[in-house]
């Protein structure tokens, strides 16, 4: 985030005029409190719903009757730095109080969760990351930024860039998968898309990197659980996306709930001040996650709320989301010297810098024109969402080349997920309207399919055998849509069983038997937010398409792929296990002294495969790609890996060529493979191209347990291929002197 000298002078001048109360006010992030029955913050009420203290029905009743307290008096007194919400009219009202009625007229910053689109929702991150398309990552983020600003949101609590390797964790759906390099490319592109079009204050927002840091490493995939790792693991796996995003100019970050090696990230000096602010030089601010500060008491590292607040501010946490601890205790902490004015000034300066950089002092309001602009989704936004959706679909299996279908075939569509447009947007999509969403059933009809829907079962439904029989008799091909409801992934959605939910597997067993008996084809489309344990499905189902939760255009995208208008090109950004017990499972693992194999005394299971069912980077196409002989050329600063690639089929297609590396012998054991590059290659039927991926020698190192980046001479293996398992390999002996 770059400010001009003039902007910095304005920030310092403002800071010098501020009273202690006004400084503390900037560190206070409010959300509308629900009043009447539950006088708690909206965030806390959500927590109460999530943990069952408040039932869904009670919540609906409260929301229908409760009014909201927007803390207008505190805003007027300069005691509020930011507000959460997505209503532009309300945002303008509150902003007017802050700008015109508070003593110094410092504007609020309005924040909201816009993780994969606001009104025009696009694929969940784990799906979009599978496109391996940074240019697309950037364009979808630009759509989100524009729609956010028009909704009075200048600050997106995004991108979520937590590397995650355990699919039991519900939030694996929100992030870019298991690989630090892909996650770093994703993070950088999202920052560019959210922040870089500063041609108008209507086009950019402040990003908020989350959840800082290692939240995805929560033990046993249980949300909010403890994380424990070496310094080298932290720097090699979980920090890279944040480092990359800060280098791209990220304006803010959000501290994560988890404790890291015994110190909660909300008040962790090593991660916040030492690493993010001093080492990476992030000049924006850090906000806590919801209630994060007070939870440090529950963690057992703070005596009480006041102690938690003091430790948090001193560690480098600049803004308090939802607990009012800074508002209540910082003044005394400053007056008693527990927190220095210098520390508080640093926090306030960072917050003022972001507001200045956002242009809020000059343009604090959303124009009427802009408010109206996205009442209906703009065509160009919908087009980007549809493109992203199509490109995010992964073809996992296509026995007998059943796909693509042709429109002469009568389709029997089954699975309740197929007919429910309110399930297409996935977790953490908050601003969409049902009428803007396209179910798979609607998408098939839109594409001219001869399709009939049969109510046979779904994630939480009983199976209807009569309807199954009808579907298998009346259609030429059965398309079964199975997977997860939106509420089965996202926050507070950890699962011990990540195999197919409910009775969907039984439904598929019945469909398999009856389609075989009727001589019909069976196509399975997955709608899910996390990698599922698909051992049974892979062993029995002939055709499997991974369609994730793709956003408002899901139905049209799935139809395009099923009919071959779009040749599927995506790969998996996360490994899929055969069964639960394999979690966590990921490709970039160390060798161990006894790599898993058939022989007994190795790192293998007695009752499960050693390898992932579908590995990172895996995905098929309707055409076939033939790789030529891999060549490696060394230059002064790089290894250039070249390979011929031929589209050997009758369809145009896109292959994502991946480059991996192994540091065979090092001062710390290194992963058997690490992604170091990739490129999307479009090839017409029969076309052949030379593909080159360069690996900079400077990128062949790793972080040691002092957090120092080291490059060590020695033997390296370079791999190139269409996924992390099936690759060609060449060895090089590298010297970095
Ligand atoms: C939630 C989430 C975080 C979100 C915040 C505000 O608890 O952990 O991702 O941005 O609260 O809604």
C-alpha cells in the first residue's frame, strides 16, 4: 500500500491533533448490535447460533423483531473506527455522522466478508484455485471490489489464503488449497484485483489477508483448534501466501483464532510485529477476528479482558473486532504505562493510512449512481463468474468416454442439490439473490437439454426407490448430483466423516444397479465445498465430475461442460482421500525413512492406500495431451525446463503443465515434491507446442528453523507433468555460489 508524501503528512497532522479517546476510537471496529432480547453484538449472536445456544428459529424471530443499534452516539464522539455491513444507504448515514458531526471528521472504514463475490458470486476459492489462472483470480476480485464499493464496503475481509491439508476442516473450502506456491500466486492476484485499479475510488477496496496465520493447520481439522509446528514449517508452508500478498501491497490482515505453538495469533508478537510488520514491512493494520481478543482469556494466556487487550495491542494487533476491549481498557493501559503512546500511535497511524489510501477523506460516501449500478447484475460481471465457473470444473473420471453428452439424449436428473439454486454459491457468500442463481437443472434447461428431474434423494433426504426406477427407465442417461449442502462447509463446519453425506451413497448404489440393468449411462456430478473421501465412488462410478460450489452461474457452467461446449481444464488444488482416516493428506510431504509402499514395515496403512485417491494437480480433459521428452537447460540464474505438448484428440483443450522440484538432500528434510511453476496451455485438436517453465535458482531454497532462507548446493530433482503424481523427472546438481 503506497501513500504519497502529502497523504502521509495529512495522516501525521491528524494524528497530532487526536485526543487519547479519539485514538482509541480508531481501534474499535463495531458491528450493528441486536437490541431487544439479545443485547450482544451481531457477531456474538452468530456465534451463539453456531454453537447452538440460540436456535435457528429463535434467531429468525430475533432478527425479524429486533432493531439494530449502529452506535451512532459513539461515532459522533469519535469512538468508532470502523463498522461492518453491506447496506450503502446505512453506510452513508453513519459516514455522514462521522465526517460531519465528529470533532475531527475522520471517516469510518466499512468492512464486510466478500470472499468470492458479493452480488455476483463466483466459485469458492478451492475451486477457483484449481484453474491455476492468476489473471482470472485478479478479474474475479475486481468484480468483487466494484460491487463492494457500490454497497458501501471499502474493506473486504479477503482473500482467505490459509494453506490447508486436512479436509475435515470446513474452511478448506474458503482457501486456495494445500500448496504454498499456488496459494501465493492466488494471494498476489487477489491483492492486485482488489486494490490496484485506483482510477476511481469506486473500483478498489482494502484487502484483508486472513487468517493470519496457520489457521489451516488446526489439529485434526477441528476449527479454532491448536496449531503446533516448527519455525521452518511455518515459514515454508503457511507464511508464504501472506509474505507474497504483503509484497503485492496488501492493506490489512486479520489475526487468526488459533494458538500457534502456545501463543494465540491475536496477541502473538512473533507473527504480528516481528514478522508481518517488521520483517515483511506491512504498513497497513491488523484487525482481530471476531471476539478474538477476549478469547485469549479462554485460551489461557490472559488473566482477563484487560490483560488480553494489553497483550494484543503490545503484540501489534491494531483493531479490535467486536469485543470493545480496546474501547474499555486502553485508556487506563496508556495512563498506567502498560501500553505506550508510541504503540497506540503506530496502530492509529496504520488505520489512518488505510483510510487515506482509500480516498475516504475526499470521497467518504457512495454515490446514488453507484448504489443503483448493481441493482441488477451487470452482464460483464456475470460473464466473469460464468467463465470462472466453467474453468473450475474438474473431470475426475470418464470411463467409456460417456461425456460429453449430446442434446439428443434424454437426461434423467437426480439429486436434490441439482434443483436447488440456493445451494450453488457455497460458504461465505452473503450478498447474492436467489433469482440471480442458476441451478444445474435450470442450466441444463437453458442449454436446450431434454431433461426431467426426479426427486430421488439428497444430502439430508430419504431415498425414493420408485423415482430412481423411473429415472433409470425414462432417461437415456442419468445425471446424479450429490455432495454437500452449503452449511456443511465454511466456518465451524469441521467433520469427522468426510465421506458422502447422508444416504447419497446408497442412492448411487441403487442408481448404479438400475442403470446397468437398463443399459443406461450414469454420470455423477459433485457439488461440495471440501475434498470428500471418494473411495467407494471412484471404485464404482464410471463418470465423476467435480463441480464444487461455483457461484451464481453454476448451472450454466455444469451444462456447458456436460455437453462439451466447455472442455474441462481445471485441476485439484487439494488432494482427495479415499477415506476419512487418511486425513490430513497432501502431496508435498516429506519422504520419511520408510516411504509408504506395499511392504509392511513402511509408512503405510493396513486398511487404506498410502497415496491420495486423486492427487494435487490432477484433472482430466475430453481430449488427450501427450508430453514429449523433458529437457533441462541451466542458465546463470535459472533452470529452464522444456517439454513438447501435443493435443492428440479431436477437441480443443487446455492443459495445466506443472513444474515440481525436490531438494533431495538438505540440512532439513524437504518435501518429495514442491510446486514451483505452472502454465495453462491452450491447444487446438492436433496442435503441438513447446512449453517452457523457468525455475529461478533463488527459488530453490527453504527456511531453516531460525526462519532464515537458505540455498544449499546439491542434488535436485525437477519434475514436469499434468499433475503431482504422473511426471517426468530430471536430476540436476545445483550450486548457488
Ligand atoms: C468470522 C471469520 C472471519 C470473518 C469474521 C467477520 O468469525 O473467522 O473469516 O471475516 O468473523 O465476519
